[in-house]
C-alpha cells in the first residue's frame, strides 16, 4: 500500500521498553563516573578528558535514544546537530581570547605594582 | 479510496536514506522534514535556539573564569554538604543529577506508553516525572539559600574568591531552574489532557484549537530531555571544573 509509510508516521516512535532501561542505566553509570572523577581527585589532563568524555557520551545517549534522534531522517539530524557544532568553534575562539585577556590583565596589574 | 487520490504515488520511489535522502529532502521544494509533524519540528527548532542561549551563558562563564586574575572559588568545597559527619563534596549536586536522569527515564517511558494509548500509565509516568522535576527545583532552592545565607555569595561578590562566581552561578543555574519549573507546569498540563482522554477523543486544544494526539507527549518529552541535557553540560562545566 502507498499509505504504509504514512501510517508508520501516525503511529509515531515505538521502541521496546528495554532500550529505555538500558540507556537509563548507562546514564547512571556515566554520571557516577564523572562524580567519581571529582570524588577521588583525579587531576589535570586525565580529569578533563574523563569529564568531557562522560559529558559527551551522556549528551549523545540522551539525544539519540531518549529524544529518538537515532531514528529520525538525516534532514532533521543535520539541521539540529550541525549548528551546535559551529558553537564549538565559537567556544575555541573564546578560549584563545580568554588567554589573551588574562595575559593583558596580568601584565597590567604587575606594572601597577 | 486513497489509491485514487494518490495516482502519482505508484511512480514515487520510497524515500531514500542516507546522504541521498538528506539532499532529496532539502531540495524537494516542499517541507524538508518529511516524516516529522510541524509541532515536533518547531519544538526541535525552539530547542536549538535555546541551545544557543545556554551556550552563550556557558561560553561567557568559561571566558570570565579563564581570564580572571583572582582565584576562583573551589566548587568541590563550596557545594559540599555534611550529614552530621565529614562534608561530602558535591553530594547534593550528584543527587540532583541522578534525580534529573531518572525523570528523563520516566518521561521516555511515558512517551512509549502514550503511543500505545495506555492513558493511565502515561499519565502516572508523567506525574512521576513532574514530581522528580519539582524535587529538583526544591533542592536548587535549598542550594541557593545555603549559598546566599550561609556562604554569603552575592551576584557582585563573595568571600571565597572571584566576584564573577556569584553572577555566573545565579544566571546559569537560575535560567536552568526556570526551564525545569516551566517544564513541570507543562508536564502537569499534558498529563491532565492524557488522563482526561483528550488525545483519544481528539479534543481541540484551547490555545491552538487543533486536534490533539499522543505526539504531544513526545513533543513534551523532547523539551524535558533537553532540560536534562543542559544539566549534563552545567554539571560538567560548572560543578566539576
């Protein structure tokens, strides 16, 4: 039937409940992981790579499974996911800016002494 | 019946997937989001704009924190809480994180039961989600009170270090808490509609006067998961830094 595709749309996103429980458990484990990083005072580069890794994994699982992005068409996925990627570039720019601002401030305050 | 009106459809190949499907959808000179209703697409676009707002907050916080010459207060110690004994670092924040994740889990299942047209389970799961959300806001109120009254943190300064700590903290968590509060109200409204069977009877909404269906639960879920998503980033950048 020509209608088959449309009927599937009307029914909406239907997935077995097990997926939600698995993702839920995984999110718990990942959160516990990032809390443990702080609790056991993991420092410097290892700390940051772990925190960012857990963060990205959590965000990815929430968007992909809870928000059903995994089962959407690419047209929507790209429209929603690409703009935040550009924000990451903005983020990089601001990090460089911050270093520069810090350097100028540091210089200014040390000259005042 | 429908075959007569869709005479052209016999020529139309099924929508291709992957990159080709992406190009086809966007260049089709029609709606770009083929199997997504307007309500869902608009919720996604709203969430995208909200992402920009939160990104701006987090970015400015990040820049301020990196460029200040005064030491930043130790979030691990500031947000520590003791239950009679030694203070446990970030314990309240960890509990809040788990509560919000659990609320996301119950919401995802509410969406599933909604599409199964199981009104009772959907409404109950949404109420549980709202309850989790309300307790999250309650804990945030407790946290703010402790910070303002006991630690003396103000938007313009605090006794522990960089003055910007207060302004960024109140701005970011305040905006997030506001989102959670609105979400709880939104949840209660949709849960009431589910409970009454508005989506089974396709009752017209009083605001849009359009026929409702169970997709509203999914759209509501998108908003709720987004609130959880933002907390993931706040947790990493504000509390764990």
